[in-house]
């Protein structure tokens, strides 16, 4: 039978064995693993290390026969990562969601890999179905990277297009696949609220994302409101006490403002992924919101409601308030905002910021402080329309 989504969908259980065999024979992947494990020695002795890495990986995957098997193995690594790079991981709001409903989780976007990973971890720990993850093809620079991500229930968002017509075709194809996953296969989905991370700390939903999600609507038989309700959209807020990539983000924001452009390095996204995984994150909290129902008439209205929930449910850490005050924010304005206990002292946080070049420190602080500013706007305006 034809498979209309074979070009973008995750791999199924029947494909796991062949994909693993392909990965274990991929020299670039073996070299990447060897470099990660042995550093410069991997370049000097590839003929020795490649067979050793392949043997080790074969032992690791010998009992993997399905996607569920793979994610069970990954649970072990997530446990270790959380223990070694966080000061605690907490979840709220998940208990109010029906475990039998395939939700479309739309979250704020702070980290390339860890945002969906923490969402998945929260679901997995509660015995719930893990999500299919939307990932941009700009991150899949190598075939082995694409294979690895699609084994872990990722599906591809093709961002490059030769023109408006091709872009519309690809967007509708993606929209149809997301609807098919939710309705026909009853598989939950994770997608970020925007393309690219919020490097300035302003969590805002791009209405274009909502427009894409509704491209598959049959306008003759389905209203916009009913279609949105059928997607079972749940906003998700992910908050990190510390951002391992804060200095990198501050540098990019500063260069774009001061120089008008920023040239991303060839492997910069890969480096950011590695830093996000291995860097210390302090306390991490994932908050699940409530499903969006009917009553929305435009993508902008849906985006505003997602923003309202993401900002309202965002877990403030002491680092957020400290950054807000360091930038001259009024203590009176922030009074009454709830914050969780922190794991990082004021002196340690200040030293972290001081290690960043002077010209970029304000941008690094804004990455933390803007969560406070957004909550103040939401509280004082009484409206989700947070132009920022």
C-alpha cells in the first residue's frame, strides 16, 4: 500500500532492525560517537576506535526490536542526565489531562533537544504515550542524524522551499500528517510554538504555526473553531533555572542588533544540542495547560490563548527575578509573582553573567528577566495580547 507520509514520518517498529543496521555501518556516525567519547584521539585512531564503538553500540541495541524498546533504553540515559545536570525535575498539570486523548502539545521553545525530551520524560514516567516530535530539516544535516531522530518518533518539518507554491504544498502535507497522526493513529504530537528558540526569553506563538496546522481543514464541512477544538491543543510551559546556552544566545541577539546579521556556524546547532544536554540546568519544571476548546475564529486568537497559558503557567525561578532586578526592574512591579525555590545562589548567578562579555550581559539577563516581564504584562493588562 502507498505511504503518503513516508518522506517525513517517524520510523515504525517494522523498520527498526534495518535502520539500526544502517546506523551501525555508517562511518560518519561511528566517528561522531568516537569523537564524543574519545576527543582528538578519534581522529588519530579511527581504524581502532570505529570497530570498538560499533561493538559497543551493537551491545547497547541488541535487545531493541521496537520504538518502545528504544525509548526504554533512552529513559535510562534521561535518568542519568537529570541526575547529573539538573537540581530537580518537576511536573504540574498532567493529571488533569485524559490519558486516552491524543493531544497536540504546543510548547515554548528554549532548547533544541531538551524541550521535547523533558515533555516526553514527563509523559513516560506517568505511563502515557510519548509524543511524535516535529523537527526542522535544518537540523538533519546528515542521513544518520535523520535516521536516529526518526527512530525516536521525530517527524520532519521541511523548511526550505523554492517558492511560495512549494512552501504551501509542503505546509499542507505537514498539516495533513499531523491531523492523520492525531485522528487516525491517535498518536500525540509535540511542536514548538515558534520556529527557532526564543533567544530573548520572550515566549510568543507564531500565528503562522496555527495557520499551518489548519491548512488541512475542509472549509466546506468544518469551521475553523471546530477544527481547532478537534486538534486537542494543550499549551506546555518548560522553564529552566539556568540556560546552558545563555552565553551563545546572548551573543547571537547582540550581533543581530549591533551588526544587523548573524552568521551561524556549520555545526553550531549540533554544539547547542550537546551543550543543552550536558550543561547544568538547575531546576527544571514542565507545566501542562488545559486543552483549547472551540470559540476561536482566527490563528491569532489561538496564538494569544497559547501565550496566555504558556506565560501564566511558566515557573519562575529566583534566577528570573534576580535578572529582572539586575536590569533595573522595579521590585514593586514584581511583587506577588510566585517563584519556586532555587538551587543557585545570587552570587553564583551574578558570576555566571559576569563571565559573559560586558556588551552582551544585558542580553543574557534579558533571557531570564523577560519571563518576569511577560508575567507582569499578563497580570496588569488582564489580556493575552502581549505585544513584545
